[in-house]
C-alpha cells in the first residue's frame, strides 16, 4: 500500500516499501498490529498487542507514547526512532490519525514507512525532540496514509478526516480537511460490507496538453476495515497515492477521446479533414497530408484512374508544425501525383497501411527529386501512410512524417493512428454522403425552377434564386412568369415551409399546379383558393402514407399584370407584399389583404387592384430576402427600398444590389425574388367594337376587322380572322346574351376576343356528316394557334391567338420603348 504525499517515485524512495499500520488506544496500549509493522520492526502481533506502545520507542517514558502521538497528530507528519526487536534502531516516517468512537473514546491510527539511511534528519528525528516539526518532501508519507477514518459504535457512524490528499479533500485549517463526497461514499459502503476495495481515479494534467505541457495523474485508492483484538470494526482506512509517471495507455485514450470530440463537428468535407489534421499534428506527427480520390468528392462510381497510372488524387488538407514549411508540392484543392513505387500508391492498391524509414536507400525517392530534396532538407526520418477507408470504400490516403520528433513510428503508434484514421474516415464519409445528398436535392430544386424565362412584351424580367447553406439544406422557394390571354402576364413567387427533398418536391408540385390553374385564366384569389385545397390534400395523403407531410404549408403571392389596362391584380397567401418602385414616388408596399398560408384553410383570399404607370418596377420575393440579415425585418425592408430606389437602373444591376445589400455569404434560408419593369401596349395596337345582338351585324363587324388588319399590315390574316370573328360573334348572338364586344390585339400574336354576358362555356366537338351545325368551334380551333375561355364577373370571353406572318422573326415597334416580335405561322390554314 502506498502513502499520501508528493508525486512521483524514484530510486531510493523509502515510501515504496512496506508500510506499518497500528492502532493505539487512549491508554497507550497497542490494539492492532499489521503484517507490515511486523516486517519493519520484527515484533509479531502476540509480542505487542495489549502492550504499551512506549516499549517500542527509544525513550521509554510512560507518557512519551501518548504525548508523542498527540504532537504528531497536530503536526500531521513526523519522523520517529523505534527499537527493532533485534536491538538496532529504525527511523519511520509516521502519520497519526485520531479514531473517535461513539462513546467518546479516542484512539489513534498510526501509519509508518521506513526512512532509508542517509535521509536528511528533521526536528522530530530525536525521541526527545519536538514532534511538531514536519518532514521534508523526501520524508513525507506518500499517499497510503489514511485520509478518511470512519468509526462505528453505539449505533451511529461518523467520518473523521486527517492527513488527506489535496485532490480528494479540501483543507479547512492546519491539520484538518473536508473529505471528498466520493471518498465518504466509498468508505460508508466498505464499512457496511466489511470488505476491502481498491479503485483507481484519473485526473487531467494541471496545465498543457497530454504529453506536452503536463502529465496525466493516476491515483490508486484503497479502502479496508480496521479491527481491534476482539475482532470489532474500528473504522475504515482510506489510502491513496498519486502516480504522475507517464502512462502511454492513458495518453492514447485521452487522444482518442479528444479526436472523437474534435473530428466531425460539421458535415463540411473540407472542415472535417482539417479537423483530423489538427488532431494528428503535433501530437502524433510533424506533418500530415490528406489526399482524397475523386470518388470522395463526387460520390459517383469507382475512383478515376488515368490511362496506365494510379487513381487521381486531390489534396484535401495538410498541416505542419512549422507554418508554411515544408513547402508542399500541391496546395489544397490541387491534384497530386506520387511515384509509382511510393507507399501511397501501394496503400491505394492493397488497402493496407505501410511505414518505412526514409533515407538514401528508399527505392522510390530517386524517382521524385522534389520530394527527395525536401526530405533531405528537413531530415525526415520516418514515413507512415494509411488508407482513408470507410464502409467498404477507399476515399484517399493519409501521409504522416516525423523529423523534429526523433522517435520513428512504432507499431503502437501505427495502431493508434489506424484507430484515429478509421474514426476520421467515417466522418469524412458522412460529410461526403451529406454533400452528395445536398447536391442531389439542389439539383432537383433547380431543375424544378424555370431554366430561363421567355421574353414578354408586357414586362421586362430579372430574377435570382440563391439556395441556403449546406447545413440548412435546400428549401422550396420558387418563382415563375406565365403568359396569359389578352397580352397579360402572371407573376408568381412562392415558398414551401421546411427544407430538404420533401420541400423541393412539394415546390415542383405547386409550381405545376399554379401553371395549370393560370391556364384556366382564374383570378388571383380563385387560384390561391384552389391551390390551398391542393396543399391540404397533399398533406392528408402524406400523413395517411406515414411519410410525413409532403407539403406542410406554403406561402405564395400571385399577380396578374394587364399592359392594356395598365393595372395589376394581386392576392397573397401568408406571403410578403410586393414592393413597387414608382418613377416619381418613393417605394411602396401596397396594402394587400393577407390571406392565410396555403394548407391552413378557414379564411377566404382577397385580391387588390393597383394601377401602374409604364416603367414601374415591381419586386416579388420570398421572406428569406428581408430576413436574411442579422437585423430585424424592418432593416431588411429599408435595404430593399434602397436597392429599388432608382427604378431606371438595369434590372440585373438591381438584382446584384439586392444580393449584396440584403444577403449574407451563407444565408440560413433559400431566397427567390423576381423583378419586373412594366410595359404598356400602345392604344393603336388595340381595336374594339360593340356588337348588336343582330345577325346582320356579323357582316359589318367582318368588314371592320378587315379594314383594321389592312392598317396593321396584316392582310395575309384577313381571311382566317374573318372566319374566326364570324363564328365567334354568331355563336354569341345565338347562344349568349348581351352585351357583346369584339376586341383585336396586335401583340406578338394576333389576338381576337369576343365577350358576352353568358357563363356557358362552349365545347369543341366533331360534327357528323349529316349535322347541320356544330362545326364552328371546330373550325376556329383549326385556324387559331391557341384558343380558350376566361370568365369575368360580368360574363365570359372567348379568345384566339394567330401567329403573325413572316418566316423570319422581325421586330416592329409598337410604341416608344417596346419592340414587337413576329413569328412564322408554321403552316398555312386551309378551310
């Protein structure tokens, strides 16, 4: 058993020898005598038990033993001289601890260790001297001295502390301390069981890292019961010893634990390999390099292998104990090659680690003069290469070098580094898989967005989509510009709640649904109502399939701009209101009724109509734009107003300003926004007539249409347009009710619209050979490129579109600032 005191052991240390333990009662009689005491002083148990302790001291004064014990108790430690049974004297380092029984009786536990010859004397070395002097560090009892003494008697138990280790107790005064709760708990357990117990506690170094600025300390602790001559339990003796010699096993465990905490803190591949390098240097090596195969970064198929050569590697990270030295052959991100016979290529081929000493005899070094020069310059003497392998996939190699550390890599070092590399490989593979999944989700997200927006005569468009950072995952933001009948255009920006593949897939569904509903020419509030029903249905289907909500909710703003009426009708579902930058007024955020987010239901959606002048800039955006900064939403709105303050700027420039002013380098949410500049259709490109509900009016309207086409230079379309107008106006007179209106629009196509007060939609059918009617709408569908029906509050409008003549797309001005594109009709219509 050791003794309590200073740390460390060395040659000639007397306290690594056997320790004497004895119990002396209040009358100075010995009641307990250990085997260690017998070995040190030569007396057997029968020789000393129930005999005066003074007989063992060189001074045999009757009161010497008791008074000496009391002085030693107050001092804590002392060196006393005892008589050996053989007649010579023995110097013992002594510690005395009181045993306080329940009946108030005071005994002493005496612990002694042999002091070798030549040890420096102390003030208490002589029997007649003052025993209150403390010993020197070389004579102080080390660790096995009793720390906590638990005594039992009269039905109660108490803990008495004397002579403690600093880490197990807290000093409360000279010669006294407060026992650690852990020690007290163990002592009470041993008192109840009556059995001894040995434990080992570990303490971190006082300063610095393991193996560098400090050493780990192990503390063996022993608890054993003390019995008197009658076999009664006097108490529990606790002995501890500080061992601060270097423990390689403990250091390895500490390093592995530090690696598990430091490596893989994020799912970023570059950061993960850098974290492994920081663990390896300088604890294990003076230089480390991590080189990854293409499969580790792309995740597609097996490693790429150049013709007749080893797989291609790319430097992922490196770290040296000397900043910027040695000069690396490849920087991070650059490809790197190793000679054919190098350990790296051998490691990739076999999947086994390799280590070797580097020097003139290394066979592959002469083939690589650059590495040969660097190794000789720095005196690199040992080389260890391990595969970075996880889940059956080799992702690269790890190279470690030593030159300042004089010890070569040993087999134990290799086993430790293999364990570290295995842990790092799992983290690297996790980061690689996450990057691959994130890229797949991002690819899905971007593929569901419009790749490019076609030009529109009604608006000039610019847009941006910026995905969130990798940790947040892709989101469900989208935008769209949808051409509508009557030269109008629909503007859409939406945001699916959540992130990941489900959000991206839900976004694709909603975008397709919006396009389908827009083709039906529904008003913005009606469209959002149908879209809300779709989101609720998708959520119910997903919950029924136990797959989680495919679309837990979404927000959307839908606007229709009419370049003829120069108005915009807007409705929104839980989405921010558009920003409107007028030419001569401040940026406006119109008060549009805020409907509930899609998927909640319960409240209706409402539209608002806003008049717009030509050249007005409208910004539709997702909430990630104004909430991306660290400031509140008001700050984001102020910055948005700043970006839109000059509506005469090019739209692409305004988009760049918005990105710089409102978004951080790594936004936490994806962002989609759409900026449009309005255009107006010149009045001379629109012709309209009120048609009486009289069949004879069809001929008059047909002649008016022919004249207007001649003014527009579209005589080639006169015949087909007259047929279309005749059929549509005749159907309105026969089957609908007034008022009836006809409108021609000369835009990128020739648009013909016939409106009436009825709500009955015509249906296309193929008439039989014996039918006298039913061929009119079929004929219209054959002559027109597109046709359809849209409903209004006052009735319906049937419209057709015909391509403009000409085989080459030409641009003809419609009005100042607006160009008109003509397209080939793609075929001649025949009746």
